[in-house]
């Protein structure tokens, strides 16, 4: 799904017959992505907030009257990254559609630029 913001939330509602998703992961941390996640959840749904957000004020109007929950905290990446990275590189797990751009490690700057410019959702850097 390429849509962002209100259009992204509308796409989720369309895909779920107007109900919204039971669970939503918010992994970007911008105000727009938090609002999109909260608007994409069904009434009574839950949003998981991973990592360190860049938002200081939670837009409660998208939560309170629809009883949408928000839980999360910092991601303990160092605890599980080595194992997951090795499994991904070995082909034992498929990270799915999250990685839509694969570049060599020495192109890390290009990978970040592509994600920043929304040309890629998430880039996979290979040694």
C-alpha cells in the first residue's frame, strides 16, 4: 500500500469493509504516521508503537471516542537483531513486503534518501 496519511487510513478501511484493522503497528514515529495508525484501527482495536517516536502530543480524538488503545516502548533491537539479521541473510526467513529496495552496504546513504523521499518503504542493505 503506497497511500499515506488520510488516504492510507481510508485504504485500510476499504480493505477491511469499513471496519478498520484489529491491530496496527506504527514504526515510523512521525505525527502523520501516528495519526494514520490510530485512524486505521477499528473501534476497540490496538496500535503498537515501536521505537522512539518524534511525537510529543498524542492526538487523542482518534483514540478516546473509538476506544482505540496505544501501547509501546523502545524496541530492544540489540537483543534480537543479530539472530534475525543472520536468518534473513541466510534466507531462513523472508522479511516480506517490508523491504522493497535492496542495495549494497556501501549505498546506505542512497537507501536513507529513498526512504526519506518515499521511493522505498524500507531498504535492505547487503554486505
